[in-house]
């Protein structure tokens, strides 16, 4: 139990944060962390939490996995930095070899390593434009691709992401993403895919011709948008339209990748092969690294020096990533995601049956969510302030859980795939307790 003195340590640090850190940096919880291991974290006052956020999906191998920590210790004594443009080192090319080996892309592939998801998305767009010599990029509503200027133009959420930051880069067009729980008025669920494809075809008529379109970019399951699984056949139909018009398909697996959905990459379940795949987050187990993997001819379309940067794929991050690949194989984490997913799905489906304010239970593999509503019939979103009450109750009970969605009313699971079943159940029990004590 936290003592009175140690409790003030957290509040002291929160006050420091308030005074020293830009308000633009979000504070999803009030937890101030001292240390972490696997699926547990401890705050500066010694209070223990189960972590269902995993650094927003960056810790599928868990906090401080011993193999990652050992790889980093060893690397730190050997080589910290050269900049890959100046002098190559084996870790970089080994990570590229691993990524090329697992990326579900047909034909000969190449890769490039960067620092963050947003940076990788930016570079995927650059490759697509350089290869096709076209400018148009189609993104989807409710999407999230990052916080750089181009990425926030790709994002399908205006506030708080884009507001005040314009003008945004041109030649980005938005089409509708099928959101089965919230179809457009009058559209039946069985017609949702067809409706969204018609919207795309309309966009080709009204805003950008297919022959001027370089790429479409989408998340195979929307992450920040609220764990939205597109309706059946949508992604395959996009691939067909891309093939027909010479448009490239960029799949953003920054949040879905590395096992989250019960496949190494979520696009595998669609049976679709992208032209470019973007990955980050859990590739590095907490170290900053991201990648674009793609067809070799597309990846070679950029001129030397046009992509990369000082730190992209730095030796420490590569050491962590190589450990991640090994851990995934040895600990069979893709299967673990399927097991976790089944368990969470059962509990979430029970929440849907039981609580009047749980409107939807959805997801794929261990990427699961419940959407909270004020009224199940109208599906009016539960106001964000009320959602916060539930999240605070979770935090009080010792669970770190975060929200998502256009209305900030979706609770999502991004726990490490290494989480022991006992911790998983404990976390779910804490959430259940928070839902039980909530009154509409
Ligand atoms: C699907 C997706 N793409 C891109 C990003 C941006 O990644 P980063 O925050 O590393 O720039 C995120 C981050 O949450 C994401 O979920």
C-alpha cells in the first residue's frame, strides 16, 4: 500500500510535469512510473498496476524482456551510433532481412529503417510518389497515421490532432472506412462494404482521378480510431482497384503489427498483399525503430540520400528488434495473441450482454475493444468525461487502460502478449469492477 509520503511523490512529479512539459503532450493516466516488468508496472510510490496499454502497443514482448535487456547491454558496450548513411553495421541489415522474411508482400522486397511510426508513414508516401510519379494519396476517415504535418493530414480526426496546425500538405483525399457498428444512416450492415466502395469510386469522379493517384494508405484494423475492423471484402476490393489503376497499396501496421491481431501482421487475415508495409512500435520493444518494407522496385525509386536520417535504425534499436524476432519465435507470441484474444473476447462479450452502456464488443486476436454508449438504441457515444470516470476507477484499482475512437469512448486492450493468464484475469476483473460501479 502506498504510504502518505510516497503518495506525494507521484503528485510532486505530476506538478513538475504540469510546470515543465508542453500541454500538447497528452496525459492519458496520472500514473508516474518507476519500473516495469512484463505486464506489470510500479509507480514512484510503489503501487502496482497491470498494464493493458503496453506503451500504446509498443510492448508486445512485455516490459524489459530479459532477452531485450541483455541485447541492449551487449550492444551498448560495442557500438552506439555511426549513422547508417556514414558506415553500415550488421544489425541494420539483419533487421531488414528479418522484416523481408516475414512481410506478407509478394516478390522481391527491400526495407529501410526509421525512428517512429509517423516517419515511416511519411517515407512510404515518398516511395509511392517517387515510383508512380503521381501525387494523390487516398486516406480514410477515422484513420490515424501519426503527428507530423503530412500524417495529420492523413488522419481522419480533426480535433485535437489537426486543429490550429494548418495549412496541411495538399493532394491528400479522404474516403470512407467501413465502421460496422456505426454505418452511415440507412446503410444496412450487409451493404456497408459496397457503400464504401461506391464512395471511393465517387471520389475518383469528383476529387482525384485514379491515374493521378499514387497510393491508398490504411490500417487493416483502425487503432486510434477505435479498433474498427473493416467489413468483409473491403480491403480485398481496394487491392483490386489499386491493381486496376496502378495505384500502390500502403498498409500501416504500426499498431496492428507484431502479433497483436493473432497474425504477425493483420493484413494476412485479409489474404491481401500490399505494395508497402509500415511497421514500428512493438518491432522495438520500447526502443525507437520503425520500418518501411516494400517491393524492391518501389523501394529503389528514391534517390540515394532521399530517405533515412541520422538515427534511423540505430544499433541499439536494431539490437532490440533482433531480440524481438527471436522472442516471437521462441515464445510463440502469435499463438499467445490468439489465446489472449479468445479470453478477452469472452469477457467483453459478457460485458456487452450485461451493461447497458457497453454498445459493442469487437476486435481481432488480442486487439479487442468495447465501445461505450449513453444509449444502446441510439448508439449515442458515452461522453468523454464519463468514460474518464471508468478509466480513473481502473487506475485506482491498479489497471492501466486507455481509450480510443472518434468520440474517445472506446476502451482498448494492448497488453503485452507475454502477459501471464493470472495478470490478464486480474486486469479484466479490475475493469469489470469499474464497470459494475459505474452508473449511467
Ligand atoms: C496506425 C498508426 N500509424 C502510425 C502511428 C504513429 O506512430 P508514432 O507515434 O511512432 O509516430 C501510430 C501511433 O499510434 C499508429 O497507431
